[in-house]
C-alpha cells in the first residue's frame, strides 16, 4: 500500500474517532470514508478549526501573543471604556489594569474614587488600593487600608492580601509584628515568596539558623514540584539559593 493511501486512512480514522468522541453528526463518518483527503480537509475546517480558535487553551495562547506584541492594549481599552461610561465595573477594570502595569498612582486614584457609597468598604477595592499604596512606597498607608479592610470585613480571607499585610508591616519597621504575620501567612501560601521574605527578615533579625531552614525548605519543595511550578517560582527559588550561599550552608 502506498504511503499516500496509508496517510489518508490514518487521517480518516482519526477524524472518525473525533466525530464519535465529540458527538458530531454521524453523517460525517460516511463523508470521511467516501471522500478521503477532501473530506478530511472539509471536516478540519468545519469542525476542528473553530474549536482550536475558540478553546480556552487557544484563547490563552492568543492572549499571551497579543499582550507580548501590544502590552498596553487591555489598559487602553479599559481607559476608553471608562471615558465612554464611568461605571463601577469600568473603574474597577481600569484600576486593575493600571495596577498590573505598575501605574500605581493611577490605580490608587481609581480605587479611592470607587470606594464610595455602597462600595465604601468593598474588600476587593480596599485590597487593590493597598496594593497600589504599597507599590507607591507607602507601606504605612497600605497597612492602614488593610487594617480598615479587616475591621469592615472580618470574614474576608485572602492569602495574597495577608502577604501584602506582612510586607506592609515590615515596611513600617514593626519587625516583631511582621515576623508574626509572615509565620502565619507561610502556612498554606500558594508559592514561595512568603517563605523567602520570612527567611530574609529572620536573617536580618539575627535568626540565621531558622532562616537557613526556610531557604532549604524552598529548595526541597521546588525540587519535587512540577515543572510549571518551578518556572513560576523561579525568581524566589533562585533567591533562596543565593541566600543559602551567602550564609555558607
């Protein structure tokens, strides 16, 4: 049998399996078996290609490529939406985009403007404002915002917010309180940043033995973690390795 016929047979069978598994109309099977390459091409264009374009994975890849080519696109769109309609949703979106792009002053203005009326104690808005304040080098204001958030929303839980609180407390120079917060936040934090920052503060505070334990724990955890986790946490892992090297352990 010629290679062309073998390839045609493989493609036809693969498409027929796809028809059955995805619940496509069964008439596709007869078309695929009767018309070989032409049927495979038509089936790919009509049934498979739209799924590839519209699937979550494809959209994620497309978004990454688009952001790499034009990183300000989403921020510009959010700015335009707010100019067209100054709604709570549009203000939130632009604030989040400004925060993501490091435009902390604009983000702080937007969050402060949104924290009014029914939304005066909205926990997500208050957390966004605290992030912007910390990004502006205002740890004391960020801590005050987070204290107000906790007081107004005692049931609100956020690992990201808890780490930000520990960083803000550290930024105010309250070492004892910061150590307490870091010790609490490392329990179950989905990443290595909290553990690294805790170790670094312990090191600066003279507890090098405990700091070394935490840096070693980061390396041990990452060594058995999936590759995607190692990629995502690469900066914190490398920092832990450097800290251990500096400690001579």
